[in-house]
C-alpha cells in the first residue's frame, strides 16, 4: 500500500546557526532530482535516510548546504498564447537535439 497524495509531503528544515539543511520529501520529481545530485555531487548532497513502506521506498531525507535553497519571485513576464507555443516548439527541438 503506497501513501496517499495528501501524505506525500515535502519539508525543509534549517536554522541560522548551522550550514546544513534537511529536506524530507515523497515528491517523485524532487526525489529524482536530489538522487541525481547525490550521485553527481556526493560531497555536497547526501541521503540521510530512506522512508520504506511495505518494502518500497516512498520518500527520503536528504542533507545539503542551505546555500542551495532558493526562493524566487514570480515572473512578471506575461506571454501570449502564440509566444507560449513558439517557446514550447523551441524547447522540444532543443531537447530532441540534446538527446542525440
């Protein structure tokens, strides 16, 4: 039995006296991203523990330097539907090109 979408939370903890941050997540996209960072930058990103439910990893807790945390302001750029379509086409072409 896997956990419900409501239970698939992400939490981020850090304080002013330490440089380390802890991220607990069950979000699949964020799990994949942080797992890649752990492989590529093992000195910077580490898996602290796995959350196993019914023999399946449902979430993980990661540690990394809090300097990698970023909160951005909303984009003020408003794109028309034509601009969105053109950007989507460019992105698809670039992704296809990079996969070759």
